[in-house]
C-alpha cells in the first residue's frame, strides 16, 4: 500500500533541491504521483527552459508510482471544485487530493492553502 500522494510541488522540491525535499525523498519508494501532476512537473521544467528530454531524465529520479488519471478520478476532481473554490485550488491540486482520497493516504504538498480544504484528506506540508 502507498504511504502518500505527491503534489507537483513536492516533486519539484526534490528536483530543485529546495528546503523540505529531504522529507519528500523519504516517502518516494512507496508514494504515488498522478499523471496530471507528472504533466505539471514536465510543464514547469519546459517553462524554465528545459527540454522534454531533460524533463523525462529528471523524472526518472522520482521513484514514486505514477497513476493514470482515470474517469473516476476525473469525476471526483471536478466535484472537488465546489469544496475548494474559495481556496483557489487548481485542477492539478484537486487531482492530487482526489487520488489521495481514493487511496486513503495523505497528500504531500508545499501549499498551505490545502490544509483543511478537503475534510477526508490529510495534508502533509513538506516545508
């Protein structure tokens, strides 16, 4: 069983050697990552001037299990909009939270606005 679901901010913290990355690294072997958040990480790397190949090489270092964003996750992610609208959570944020909810594990993020956003999901901050 997985121990947590990683937000893209958690993955980027590792790749950029940011404060708190060590806490995320400790969960990698049994963590999950949604394909939506995977896409966000690739996007950030490319936005910062990297190539797709560089992004893929960097993501090879992340040993979390990547989970496909299926119809049930899409439906729950959309439904979470009503619950999280006031906090401004993005599609990627909600995708991470919906996967964590489904798996019954905490979501790991650097975004404090997630705390208490979805009552059924424990949020752990890495910084």
